[in-house]
C-alpha cells in the first residue's frame, strides 16, 4: 500500500492548494465510500442527488456547493462529462479516473467486444477499486485536516476489511455463469462473482434493442434459462422476445442504499440468485 499512498500524496500536492470547507462528492456510490472514510469526523455532501453521472442538470445551488468545497471528488469526464467544464477551474476537484488509482476495463459492445479508447466507468463495483478509492480519499483529506489523519486512516482500513470479508463470501469456483444485461454495466462484478458476459440487448440504456441484436442473443444463447440484469425502466415487450429468461432488476449505482458494503452485498446476492449460483 505504500506506493499507492505516495501516488495519492503526489496527486494532492500537485493538484490543489489547501482550503477549508466541506468535501463534495459527485455521485452516490462514491459518496457512500466517502461517508465510511469520514465517519465520526465530518459529513460529505452529495452533489448529484437523484441524478446519475450521465444525466446531469446543475442548478445555482450545485454551483455554489462546488465553489464552497475544499475538495470535490468525482469520477471524471468519462462518467460525468457535463461536470468537466464546471470543475476545470476548480483546483480542489480531483478525478478518480485521472488519478489512475483504480483498475479500469474497456467498454464493450453489445456482443462483448472491447471498444478502443473507451473506459467502463462503473469502477466501484470491483471491491479492490472501492477500497483504493477509500484510501485515496483518506490520504487527500488527511493532508487537508492532519488532526483527523488517524481517524480517516482507521476508517479506511475498517472499510477495506469489511468489504473484502463480504466479497470473499461470494467467491465461487468452477465454470463461470453466463448472463445477459440490458446494457453492459456489470463487468466489474464478473471476477468477484465468477460471471461471464454473454451479451446485452443494447449498448445504450436509452436506446431500444435492434431486431438483429435480439436474434444474435437468441442464436448464441449459452443455456436455456438465462439471467438478464436490467434497470427497472427496461421494457417487458423487448426482453420477453428472448423467451425463457430470469429478469432481474438491479441498481448498480446503489441509489437507494445508505451503506456501501450492504449495497454491494445485496447486489451480489440478487445477481447470483438470478444466474442460479448462490447457495443460501
């Protein structure tokens, strides 16, 4: 972990000047991690409440929150493009993706092929990434408020221990279980849950599946009863064309949850129940 900490501190000293004020976090899953790291010391503020990084509408209140913050943690332009111009002039704004502290995977097309120069930004779903984000926040905040350094680092270690213990409960051996997705947003779960992506209905959650893609999924179907992970907004008329499936509503953004580890465990359980791997 020492090299990682050095990277955190180099990023800190070269990126912004110390200032007093609250910590603002852009999106809900990262906010949940920040809450664990700052527990007992401060309460971070969530910038995009009830919004995703892809659909950003900033009000004057949002802009004031950014202006008043001593630290703004966001994923980066690849996830929250509308924030890029607003945060460009904010020296205290730190992008997780630009800091290169997490392991990233390329975006995939609806048939599983990697797309060049495109990052899948759902990085928090990988436990190792979530832990790294936690230690990164602890390092940054400890430099701003050194009197709370011990608390920040203790919280980060506790979060890491808890998440790793939880994720280990879902380690499964044997052949990876195939699944479909309405759109590809869950590949950072695949290693932890021993899953294999077999295709998506669409490459964009806001676009309807094509007849050609539905035919492709039907023709390459790995097994009869397939699990389909999807948002609650998915149309039944679209996915029922695939025949015998187990449709599972999931929320990879943890938007209704208040604890990151609980949220990750819940997502893991319902995903494995969907693919038929989880033994109760």
